[in-house]
C-alpha cells in the first residue's frame, strides 16, 4: 500500500543514490498482454493471456535550489545509456514502482531541465521497465470445446430463430401442397 504522506514519494533511488529535488512518477502502470482472436464476420471473440508486458512511464525531477543542480549533474550520469563499464539497466526504487513490482529500468529519453513559469526547473525522462523473461503461457479454462461436443455454435438471435421458423413453415407448406408430409411419408 502506498502511504500518501511518506517522504520517500518525493524522490527515487537509482543504484542506491537518491535523486535531487522532487521526483514525480506518472504512467507506471501494470501492463497485461492478451492475444485477441476475432473470427471474420462474427461478433465476440476469444482471448488468451500472454503474460505481463513492460511498463513505460515518465519520471519528472523538479530542481529549484543550487544544490539540486549540483546533485543533478552527478545523478543524471546514472541514467545515461550503457557503456562498456556501465550496465544496460539500473535498479530504481520508489513506492509507486514497488507497488507495480518494477525493480529495474532502462532510459528511453533523458530530459534536460526546462525552466517553468514558476521558476522551478523540470527534467522529464521517458523510462522503460526491465524484467527478465519468464514463461507465462496460460491455458484457457473452460472456453475450448472438446471434440465430443462438436464445433461450438454461435448463439442464435431473435432474427435467427424467426428465420428458422419461417423456413420450417415454408417447408411444411410445400410438403402439404405436393401431398408429402414433412416427415417424408406420402399423403394420408
């Protein structure tokens, strides 16, 4: 559970280093992947769970004091792209990320500080969650027909039922006109 009064909502930690100023995270959603099958000419469809996707979110860091800018120069080096000596992803901590089970990140776009109308400078960066792949294929429960029940039939609408009744009435009228009963026998 996230405590809205907690002080650690105001900063993130990257590789154990606290961010300067005030940090705000938005869009750190939990993403689920689904394979959706929609047959041609039919309404409805089926879904199959494919696992958990990767979250893309925004990190905004507000800077307003001189010491924030000094700390920012060192902190942003932790977020820069990988080199031969720097890892591809880094650990990031924040209560919102913990709640979404996001532990490691990669930087898609590192924003430079931009001055706002209120005098506060904001660096807005685009972040991508990193998570090692794990098997996640789940067999649907109860939605796949068995061979002994045959091919599933789509539900009939009122128009379908009316059309079937009209076709049966038409077949019965033709049978009476030709002297043959609908069951295939001769005239009584």
